[in-house]
């Protein structure tokens, strides 16, 4: 397993700018559901447990 890079910057009101080795994306959180600009998302089920869906 190699090294990875990920940086997340809050833009306010549930919005984040995510920076990684693959590039940049924006995510928007609405309640328990988070959608990102790459066509994916996640649903928070419990504290520390989530279900990811869509493209990765």
C-alpha cells in the first residue's frame, strides 16, 4: 500500500472543496446525504458508518 493525499477545505453551508491526487471536486451535504461533483455520494447511516454510491 502506498501513500495517499487528500485535503478538504470548507466553503461554508455544507459545501467543501476536496483536493486529491486525482484532482479537485466539490461536495454538497444535504441532511444525511452528501453529493459530489463527480457523480457520486454517500449516506450517513450511523456515527462513523456510511454507504457510498455512484461513481468513484
